[in-house]
C-alpha cells in the first residue's frame, strides 16, 4: 500500500515491518516522532527512558535478550549515549540493534551543529543515511539484517529535513522474527581488558567486510548524466537538492551507506568524469575520504561547513539559473521564540531578574527566560549542566555569590542528568540553590511523559518520582515547593533559600499551560481609565500583553487568566 509519510513515520514503519520488539528513546527534535509513531504499535514494547545513555543500554539489553531493538535520539543525545555505544561496537549484538540519530543542521532546535557521521567512524560502526521517506522505510528494515549479519549495532542518520518532510512510501506486512536465544558468552559480552583486546581486531576485520559490502550494496548507486564535465558525490537531503537543480544532466554518485564509504565505487565514478564535486552538509567527511584515495575533489572550498544547504545555494555555486518563484507581497514578520502566555516559568524568571540573580540555565522551554525583557539566564550549556555548573561556580567563588546565584532546570531535564549534579552539591557541599521548574511534562519537544509525570509513553499509569523525597534522600535538607503564579510567595521563598547557609532546592510546580488537562481561566482585561501607562506589566514579556494608543491591552485569544500580570499593577487596572 502506498502512503504519504514524513521521514520519521516512515522510519518507524520500517522498524515495525522489520520485526522490532523493543524501542527505548529520549525525546529530542528532530527525532521525537520516530518513537511516538512506534508507540502506536501495541505489539511491540515502547518507552521513554530518562536519558539517551539509559535508552541505548535498554536497547542493548533487549538485543541481548533476543529481540530486535531500536534506540532513537537527536545528535546531542548521541553524546550522552556515546559511552555504551563505543563498547557495543566491541560486544556486537544478539538480535539486531539499531541506533537512530537525527542531526539538526542550522540548529532549528539545538544548541550546536554536530555531524554524527564522526561517531560512526570513531566507534567503527556502519551508518545508513536515507534521502527520503521511502528510503527511510527501506533502510530501517535493512538495518536489522545488517546488524545481525555482521554482528554489530547499526547507526541510521536522519536530518531535520528528511525527518519532517513527506514523500511516498510503500508499506508491507510486518515480518515476524523469532526471538534469538541468549547464550552465555563471557568472551563476547564482558568487556574487561583481556576480552576487549581480542575483540578490537575482530571489529577492524568486520569493518573491512562491511566496506566490501558497501561497494556493492543497493544503498549506494551511480546515476548517469548527459555530460561528464563534472560529477557530484552526495547523499541524504543534499541528494534531493542536487536532483532538483540538475535533474539527470549531471552524473551523481548517491551515497546511502555513509560509513564505511564505498572506496572502489568512488574511484570508478571519479574516473568517469573530468571533475568531482562533493556536496554534503556540515563536515567534509566524504570529501576527506576521497582525498585519502588520491582523488582531487571540490567540496568545502565551494560549500560552507555551516548550516543547511538548499536548491538555491547549489544553483548559485554552479551558476545555474534558479527556478522561478513567487515572493509574498508582504514580508512575514519575524516571530522570535518566547514563553507562552501563562507559562509557569515566567513568574520565577521575573523574580530572578528583579533580584539580579546569576542564573545558570539548562535545556528546555525555560531557556527562553534568556529573551528580553526578562534576560534572566546567564548561561546554557547542555542537559543537566545547570546544577553541576552552579556547584562549580560557587566553589570557584568560595560561595561569595551563593546568595545571588541559582540553577534552573526542568523536571524532565532533572531526571535526564540533573540528579547527579545535585548529588555532587550534597556530597561536596556548596551553598547552592537549585530551582526545579516542574511543569509536569517534557515541554519543548512536544509534551512527552517523563518519570515525574506518573504516565508512560502510551499514557497509562506508571511509576512516579517524588521530587521532594528524591532531593531529601540524596542529602538536601531544605526542599520547598512554590506556585510560580504566586509572585509574592515565590519571591519570599527564593530570598529565604538564597540566604540559607546550606544547599537547597525550590520546586516551582505548575503544569504547562498547553496541556489539555489544564483548565484555563477567563482572560484578564484592562481598565483603560485606571491604566497609568507605567508599562510595569510589559516587563513580564507576556505575548498576550501589548501597548496601543498609550495603554496596555490584553489579547483575549492568548490570555489564559494566570493572574501574574494582575499582581504587578499598582493601580488595579488589570482585572481577572
């Protein structure tokens, strides 16, 4: 049956058809939907894990137990999963094991640009990269076969455009795969030095065998052109751009297995054209490989290693006339990212900004507290870094600024990798105040459940972490819960905990306003006669509040009646 699917749905369908038994992932754009689509199949086991390292280890354990398994994450998540990843390359697998990673060129929702092909090379693992939804389904199914044939985990690389664009796929029935029997094998699975030394040569030999396969596999192909003046080596989304610009006028070597690369095929292709151009987003990995083969190519001397490519960028590089486009008559206004109207994080950030606190931030919706007019975040590094970063900051300054410095971290991020930082604070004793912004969901990636919500990936009741008890159990004696909509009480608590001479945790608890279960209050209104145009309400940065004709105005279509702005107005002009 033919269907139109986004790449992530097609990948999920391919894994399902290929006999997957277990998927464990951590949500991260642009990879999130893969696992969400897999969770719709009730005949497989699906879960959100606390972080990518745990997810990868769960997938490995499931493979060990005999079921084909998958773990999905975004590119920075692969950093977290790198520890088990590199050693899984040595142990190999029992049932097929696939790690799917989605890169985010142009950083649409990420803190860095990262080319995950480097991990495939460094960990000595095969990597496939589909160029459309059809290939995503095909490669997903084939990845299990590759994994079991060569006794290795297989990486599948997606990118934002392939993950979220649609194309035609042809679905088929699921292949029912018998569970593989687990056989105890200490030499294979126990990676103490003596065993690992034996396994390394096996890994190298395996990669040589897969390289021979790459030269003849269906994932890599040469497409003839009308001229041999130059040929293009490309893959992934860049292949789509190349075909749109050149059609069949230029020979193309389309790479689907990006590690190991097909050396002989590349040599044959290069010998058939007068000039070779490599077009690849981010780093020049194919280009560098070509040079090691003694092939002169153009690549990053023409194309940037930064950001996404497009049809226009490629057309401009070759002087090709662009296809006609129609511009909008009116320019689309820029809409910077901001916290939603009624976001429970806004009140806390308003107080921290008012107190001129140093705020060590983290990854999530609350990163938006860095935006004007709040400007309440000093630094954001990676998942969990706020807590351990605050500890280091306070140790370096001998707690001289501990009464003015805090860490902010969301509930999901705290479960991901904030706990160990808090353990460090309790164990090594810095006078640090950590604010856990508990909005009862994983917000920025689209409302996924996490261990603090009490529900699993399917929405069924699940074990729920008690944050207060957890913090106390690791040695934090001062733990207090506040409602961030209550500015006066929240400010009192923050001041009190900053003044305390020991570590403390403040849990700011209020569900994300976008959750379907959250009841909205009637919109607030402005009494124009009472408004003194002081603009105090504007300091919140709420998108529902604006100024027109010298008076504050509240957009009733955006306002959820949180009451925070009402607490700021000294003239009683805001009525709930």
